[in-house]
């Protein structure tokens, strides 16, 4: 059995971001299929799959379905699994990690399922080595400049139906490779991209993040404004697949390179913390956008007047430490006041975890997205 010419693919994302991900797929010329909580299905050729892993900004992972079958006993599971085209995605001597979830199935022991799948793979892929602990698999893929050394196989059992997919990415897609210096409470690159897409900002407009931290929002904005593929500085698991042409990713990188352009709008990040600005500058240099974004150590109160139009897109603090509530209320009130007085034509989009704090901004804010950030329920709200 071999992989089909049209692959059945699944891109995962954070809850609430699915429609943005579907829009991204359409922008790549792909046709989104079923949209479910946490992901979007789509058909793709090998070349289109390469474009997706390289260019999607809001996806966490992209996987390719290898097989789907029913199994109610371990013997049946092992027989069915022996027919999966493992040799198409596992080269001889490959390290493989089975990530198993089982719900409402007779076979509920996830480690037992993984063991039987390892038994099924062994005769088909010479020298394949199982990596049991997820942490071990993650350690082996931390160097994003190298092709991943572990192939993750995603196994889902639901009511006795098994779906087996090969992870095409390796490390999660929010790991672009540029963010090595981080400030406090950094947001994931994929969430920053989703915030920007939902904000109403477009790359022809000026953008400011007054609480930039390690610079993620401003850097992602610069990448978008310049049409730079978020995955251009890293490698992917699908590059190791025997079924893939060795030039598949290099050709995709050439296609992505053609889309790159110069940024025309002003993109700026500010933070009162010197360490955050130093981290932002270093991250922007690694991302290749140091000439397209400006970082400045400055408090919100020092924001200069600007009669033009633009957007403030930001992730302001929303911590809940004892004694912090009053300071945060003052901060949100200051944000609204400063924008009203000095940037009256600018729009505001922000990530919010507290409706009460939103109220202190003093402007009408409309919810445009619900998702999570570090396990905390958050909303993207915007106003003008």
C-alpha cells in the first residue's frame, strides 16, 4: 500500500481559531473540508502539503492520515496496523513515537495500543526504534535547523475506530526559530498571528504594540507585511519520508520566496522594560525583519501624538497577583485615555482575559474571537 496522490490532511489550531486557519488554507489555494473544534481537514498534493507546513501562520500541526479502521481486540489491531503504509513515512532505522488517545473504545489502554503498533511496524521498517516518552521525542526535535529525528505517529481511537496519521511537521509550528530570547509570559507566535488576523489591521497600515514583551506581535506583523513564510528558518518531519521527493521542501521554499516583499508601513513595539526590548531586538534579527520593525524602551505615558491612522494591537497584562488589580485597572484606563488623546484615529485590538479590565479602557470593544492563551480563556476584542 502507498500514499495516494491526494493526501487527506488535518491541520490543528487553538480553539476558536479554526475559521482563520480555513481562510489561510484558501489563501494557499487549498479547499478546506470539515471544520471541527481544534482543526480543519483539507486535501492536498505533496507539494501543497509542503506549502502548508511552511506558510500556515495559525496552525499548530499538520498531519496526514495513513489509515482508518475498526479494532476491538489487540490481535485485530495488530493485523490491521500491519497493512498501514508505514514504509512511506518511516525510513529504515527511524525513531518513531506513537502518541495515542483512546475514548469510548474497548481498547482503552493507551500504552498497550502503542506497544501493539510498535510490533506491527517492526517487520515492515527495518531497524525502527520506538521512543516511548513524549519528553524524549520533544528533546530530539528542539534543533529546528535539523530535520527532526523522531517521526510522531498520531493515533486516535474513538468508539473502536482507529485513525492513524503521520505528523508532517516535527516540532510544533509555533516554533518559528526566531524566539530564543523571551520576556515574561510570552505568547505563542501562532496566537499572535491569529490576533493580528482578527484585529482588523492590514499590512498597509501602521501598527504599534505598547506592551511588546519579547516582540512576538510586532515580529509576526512584520513577517506578514513582508510575506515571509513563518517556517522558512526550520525543517520538517515530512522531509524524511521515503514517499516524498527530496526536493519537495526546497521547491516549496522557492515558491514562498517569490512572495516576499518590502514592508511599507511603520511597525513598532514598545515596552518599559529594557530586558524585553533587548529580547525583542534579538528576536527580530533572527526572524530577518530587524529592518522592518522598530523597538523602543518607553512607558505608555510617553506615546507621541499621531494625527494619522493605524492600529494598536497588543496583549496587555492581565495577571491576578494579590495587590495587582488596582494597578491593572489604572493601566487599562491609561491605555484608553492615551489613545483617545494622542492617537484618535487609531483602532485598538487586544487580547483580554477580564471583561472588567476591558471596561476601564473607556471605549466600545467588540468581541471578534474566543480562544485560550496558556490554558486561560481569552477573547480578542477590538474598537475604534
